[in-house]
C-alpha cells in the first residue's frame, strides 16, 4: 500500500484530502505545515506528498525546493493542492518541481487522478 503525506495548515482541508485518499485505499499521514512535513519525511518517507502552497513558516513551494535538492528525497512526487489558480502560479510550481497541481476546492476524483497521474 502506498503512503501519502498530506500537508496543510488548515485542518478542515487536511482532513478532506486525507479522507478522499483513505477511501481510495492509500495510507495517509498528515502534517500541519512545512517544518512538520520535513520531520515526517525524514522519519518515515512517504511515496508522495500533497501540499498546500500557502502556509506560514515554510510554504509548499519552499518545502518542494528543500526536498528536491536532497538526493534521498528528490524523487518523491509532490502535488500542489491550493486555492491559487492563476496560470502563472501553476507554471511556477512546475518549475519548482511540483509533479501536479490541483486547485481547491476539488472533488475526490480530481485529487485521486492527480495522485495516479504521478504513478503512485
């Protein structure tokens, strides 16, 4: 079974995505922000990360950059899950290493399709 780390500082959003993924058969861990996500990735490496972009301290884009520069975490696919829906935001996220981009609010099918699109 594949493990997904869901990172979001808004508990209701975190729970929504976690519930969608659990129902689809994934093992889900959560983190309330980028700093906690870094700790959890080091402690128990996930197969994929779904992260909000707008968070205090370490943003989703910063989290992505930090993980992509480390050889042991560079290959973890990271999906942006955010309210930012401008094309410029999507392009910038891809340039930072995001594997997929899902705009909030979304359906369970949209988030599950994004996870499957990155091969997990």
